[in-house]
C-alpha cells in the first residue's frame, strides 16, 4: 500500500468518522441506561458534542476544498457553542422545576425522594 | 414487483396513522398532531415520486446528466409553509376554544354545546307558551 | 400517551426525521424548509399552546373500534390503488415526461439560475408562489384576529428592573445568545441571497430570521422584545412583502408582458429574470419572517395575559 499523503488523509478521515459514530452510539446507550436525568444529560452532552466534532473533522478531511472546509469549520464552531449551552439550559430548567439529582446520604445510601416541590429556587 | 412499491405503502401507513389519530382522539391538540402527520406523509409521497434512480439534487452542475424532478419539490415547498400557517391558525383557534369552553376535549365541548342548545329551546318554548297564555 | 408535552417533542423529532428523509431523496431545498419549519417553529408553537391549554389529555371514554375499522378499510383501498403506480425511482415514470425535462433542459437559457427549484418556484411557477405568500399573510391576519390583546404601555423602569434581576439568573444563556444571534441573522441573509446557487431562498431565510428573534424573546422577556421590535412595523413589513410581490407582477404588465413575466423587466431577458427573482424572493422573505414573528408574539402575548389574569385572581 503506497503511503502517500492521500491515503494517510483518507485513513485519518475514516478513523475520525468511525470514532464519531461510536461516540454517538455510546451516548445513546447512556441515555437508556443511566439512572438519573442529570447523569443522562451529562452522557449526551459530552459525547454528542465530541461526536459531532469528530464527524465534522472527518468530513473536512474527506474533501479538502477551501470553501467546504470553511463552512464545516463554522458549523463546528456553532456546535461547540450551542450543545453545551443547550445542556446547561436543560439542567437549569430541571433544577428550577425541583428535580434534584440522586445523591448519597451520610450513610452511603441513595436518596429516595428526589423531587422537591419548591416554588422559586435560587439557581 | 412488490419491492418496487414499498415507498407508497410506507406513505399509506403513515397516512392511516394520521387519519386514525384525527378521528379517534378527542383532544384537539392531538387532532392537530394527527393532521401534521397526515400532511407530512403526503409530502413524503410526492418527494418519493420525484426521485430518479442515480439522479442527484436538482442543482445544475457540470458533469451530471440525471437530476431528480424539481417540480414536486416546488409544490411541496409551498405546501410545507402553507401547512405551518394553517397549523398556527388551528392552534390559535384551540387557545380561544379553551378560553371559551374551559376544556379542549371534544366530549366536553359537545356536552356544553348541547346544554346551551337545550337552554335555548327551553327559552323559545317558554316564550311561545307565554305568548299563548296572554 | 397522555402527556401532551411528550407528544409535542415527538412531533418535533418526526419533523427532523422527515427532513433527513428528504435529504436522502435528493430534495435538499425541501429538507431545509422542513427542518427549519417542522422541527423548529411548529414544536415551539405547540409548546406555547400546551402551556395555555393544559398538559395532559383526559382518558378516552369511548371505544375506538369503529375508527379502527374505517382506517383499516381505507388503508386497504389505498394500497390496492397503489398497485398500478410506477416503481420507486423509475426514470420513465409519467411524472418525469412532460414538463420536467423542459425545466431541466431549458432553465439555464431561459432563466439563468443554477438552482432548478428556485427557477421553477420563482419564475416558471411564480403565480403559485404568489398565492402561497398571500395564504401566509392571511394566516398571520387570522392569528392576529384571534389572539391579539390590547395592552397598555409597560413601564420602562419596571422592565429594566425585571431585566436586571433576571440577568443574574440566566447569565450563561444570555451571553451565549448575544454572541449567537448576529450569526443567525447573518446566516438568514446568506440563505436569502444564495437561493439562486444552492438550497435556500425566501422561505427558509424568513423562518431562520424569525427564529433568531424567537431566541431573543425567549431569553430576554416579551416586553423587552416588544421594545426592540415594534409591532406595527412588523405588520407593515408583512404587508409590504406581499405588495412587493404583486408590484413586480404589475410592473411586468405595465411594461408590456404578462403578469409576473420577468423578461420585460429589463433590457436583457436574463437580467430581467435575475432582477425579478431577487425582488420576489425578497418579498417572500419579508412576509414569512414578519408573519412568523406576528404569530409568535401574539401567542406569547396571550399567554402572558392569561398569567397576569390568574395572578390578579389569586391576589
């Protein structure tokens, strides 16, 4: 196999796309398997942002024309801004409505009742 | 032969799901959701008819000969925006119905209308008997 | 499914899935519109309405067996009707025979834009698009008639004090939004003017512009948004969009051609086509953006009015 620059670029791009897909799937598994709203959101927020980033980098390397790369870079920047902000907004809305995370008590047991009827909590 | 027609069957299934939601649920919001599903299935119908095998998107490029048919795309573009406009008006009507009747369940609205209807006919009858007495 | 909140979310996801389906079917313009409209605006409107009308539905009291039978019979008849249809993707289907080859082959000479969907939408079938713009405008008037609330002028000091107290709470969201909104508006202008060369055009641009304003309204409050965007100006712009479209047609009439015939708008037919398409896409974009804003502001204003009435009842 000739190790010229084209093959290496294609290999890196394929690697990035595969990693991105794997991260997406693992984020999906996280949504289904984690016990609590906050842990689920953490799983999705982190893995989805990184997965979108890896897929976009893979796409950039697939077709390195200037205009396409610039557009993909802008999409990547927007995703990096918007995804964590969306997770933050979801968590804020959940705290405001009174959903508390499952934490450990002093003895090490998990708290049973994690819904607190609070009117206006300080967030 | 059957494998060539599966896209129409998918459309028919979606259409029937939307139809069922409209006629079987009493909640007005769910009826509007059913209409949305019905609309989208019609869009899928047109767009799947427009696709030509091995064709590309209908934007002229050097070197490609076969394009998908742009005419249904135009019709569906119009239809999508008109659909959202009518959905907005439908939702506005739902808000006003909630304010006027206090509920958006079809059975509640029907029973309130029947009560008003009975009250009107009783009023009319009592007026007729009063005019007969005097 | 009793929770209408979950139903609205699922409708949004369904819209996004159908948008990706449209991309797989090579319908990029349609996918763009469906993604922005179906997955964005319609979900938002449903959420606002569910806030006002209640979150769960009553349990069904009658048995839907008759509905199921009707649906199954109709579905069976429809499937029987599709047995005669042409196969999926066949290039010799009747739909591809009559008008479409003319559009595909002659559009470059007659109209001169490379996006076939824009050329058909804005030039060959401009009259249908005119009807659509009028329908959107009528829907905006309908929502105005149903939901508009006469407000008294809000106190400016009251708004500023409320704004400052909320600023602390939503700091991150506000700052990120302030950074993002100019880019969203710029993107909508890009989509508007790039409709000739790639997917885009007036509708998508109008919806994206309106969604930037929705983002601002959601985070900064309705009163602040009303001060930024004057309501009468929005209504004026909606009317001006439709008027611009009609005027282009009338100018074509006055210049000797048919209604909405762009060839007579300028000395060179191709330049006339470009000018005509630019103007009407501009009209479409204006009307769509302002009608979406009218719809959203009226829904949100009604909801605010209901909340204020409830608070007055409690006190």
